[in-house]
C-alpha cells in the first residue's frame, strides 16, 4: 500500500508530536495509509547523520561514536519488550511478543542481536567492557531510550505495540547501511555487519504482527489517532538520538564525560 501524499494529508496534518484531528481515520485502511506516510516523512533514514554514515563521509571515530551510542538503544530493546509483555493478560499476545526478547538477548547456545552488536563495536576497535558499561554514551541517548521504556510502561497496551511500527521501515535502512558501509569503509566487513543482515528477516515479521494488531484493535478514530501519535513519538526517539550524535561528533560539541574518539 502506498503512503498518501503530503497534499492528501495537508501541509499541517502532522505536528512534531501528533496528527491533526482533521486527518481521516475512519477505517483500518486509512490508518495504515497514515502510518506509512509518517514513516515516509519522519523515519530516521532521512536524518543527515545517516546520510553521512552510509555515504562514507564519517571517519572511524565518528562511526565508533554512533555504534557506541546505538548499543544503549539495542541493549534496552529486550527490556522494553519485557515491559510490553507485562501489559497483556492475553497469553497469545505474550507468546507472540516473547521471541523479540530472544532475538536480542539470544538463548542458550544461540547468539542474539546484542552479541551481534558487540561484534560490531569490537570490530570497530571499541572495548566491549566499555561499551557495555554505557559510561561513554551521550546524555541525550540515555534520555531518549529511557523515554521509550517509560512510554510502553505508561501508555495503553495498544500504543505500546504501535510504538514498534518503525520496524515497517527498517529493512530498507538496513540494506542501505550494509551496502553503504561495506562500500565506503575499509574497517567494516560483512562479519561485523551481521546484526543488520539478520534483521532483514526479523523486522518484517515483527512489523507485520504489530501492523495487523493495531489495525484490528484500534476500532475508533480516537484509537487510530493514538496509534499514529505513538509512531510519531517513536520516530522522535530515533531522530533525537541522531541529532545528538550530529551535534557532538560532526559539529564537535562533545558533552563532558562522553566518548571522545582517538585522534
């Protein structure tokens, strides 16, 4: 399904935090169209930092800073998902959501996404103990990620699931990242990029369930608007982390105590 054009929704249809009450959300089809428009216009694939990262315009220290900070987000995802599970009395939903924790934490004898991310940071020359300590991350990274956990804890279960819908747009970003970083950086190889190659199959599966869930359970325009606003919130969580990285490591304003790349 194609996302509606900006002309269809109107120039002021979406603010920084919410969708206008004038946007029609009478049906599940209109909900999906609007969600896809939000992704097409607000997903962090559009951020200037990602353009630099995938285009080979960053130095190794800047790539290290990105991977270090992103680790905090990745390592918090299973915590967030455990909170989501705790919101549901429905066993079937808990069982469906549970594999997301295993995808990131792994299982006995099975590597998970966090281990794959540490393979990336180690391959970039970062000490794993330092990465796992999260002592070097930017304050904005911590604030944004913690806000995401609080959101799924405090908002409705429907909104908690809706906030994961950025995964609808992740596969294209992962493909761009894999090809761009392998092409442009001689310190990157396919082995350390295994996190992203694995997510090419995991993310569509997860996004498909979440999209079907919100289309089925958001039964009123108000609930559909809440779903859209949850996705807007999540795009902000992702975007602001890149704002902070750009300010610190491209513009050169690293806050006190944060990671400073070697010269």
